[in-house]
C-alpha cells in the first residue's frame, strides 16, 4: 500500500477526480492544487494532479513540481479531450484518464514507482570537483580553494551546468534552454550577465575557468586556460 497525494480543486476528492482510486488499498491524501500542498507531503510515493478542468494551471504546477521543487513523480488525471494538450515538456511521469479502471490505475502507479526507483539508482553524484572548484549539489554551495562562493540560484545552476560539461562549447541559446528552461523569454544577454557575475565571484585567479569562445558561447575548463580566442571547427570543415 502506497501513500499518494491527490491535488484537486473539487470537493469529493478521489471519488470525483479518479473513482477507481477509491477501490484500491492506497492511502490517499487530498489537498488543493498548489506547491505548498506538495511541500507539506513530500514523503508520498506519487502526486496525482487533477487536470480535467484547468489545463493551463495544471501545466504550470506540473512543470514547477517536476523542475526546481524535485517533488515526487506527478501523474496527470485527464478528461479524454486533455490528451491533445499534454506534452513531454510538462514534466509529468504519466497520465491517466478519469474513467480508467482499478487495474489500469494500479499498473500506472506501479510503473511510475519502478521508473522512479531506477532513476534514483542512476542519479548523478551530489558533489562535483573540477580542479580547485567543488560543487555540492545537495547543499547548493560552491567552493573554490575552500572559499564559499555567494551565488544566486541561477548563478549556481549555470556554474553547475558548465562544470557538468567540461570542455564542451555551449552556445548562449543552449544555456538559456538548459538552465533557464523552455518558458524563459529573455534574450541571450542574460547569459552574458550571469557569466560576468560568476567570473567576478570566482576571482581573478580562477575566472578563466569559464572561457569565451568568440561568436559561439562559453566553455568550462578546470585548468583555467583562456579560451577567448579558441578556434572552433565548423562541421563543414571538420
């Protein structure tokens, strides 16, 4: 028996949102669809999000839960017409129709639990080391020569992403997509500003860890080699 969290704005809980759930032996907690409801119940095995009435609100909440909050896996409860709007960018672990029977609901819960277990076994190490730079992903801290860097959330995420791809040239557009996400509508200038701040906080002895590849983007090198004038071979001439 698993403990589940059902997020629904409707009275009646599972009996209205997903009737088959009431026929299974799981403990179902019911709460309004909000981030605080999940924060109060992070120990649950899965979150069932009622998306039957308001797909826009459900998409926003689902992306938040699947992104920075790192909440339990989210299963969307949909009316049949909702399938046309849902995509992988929502971040849901699975979807289920409100009319699904007990066997299907149980199977989807079981498969989500198995995938979550497999992903946890393959999770990346929480501590990254690159030369004199040490990043602790679990504590959201970065240190260089033992000195803790005072980083904002986005500065930390950007630095971590660069460290995770040493030697790889990352364009500004790539960094916007991979660090800021698909929903960010700002320009690439944002990346330049954050890179400048990171270099300042790394200090003059270590700022060259983040090299500029002219007209392309940025590259992380723990040796601190200057990449400002590094040549980039185009696919056509490689």
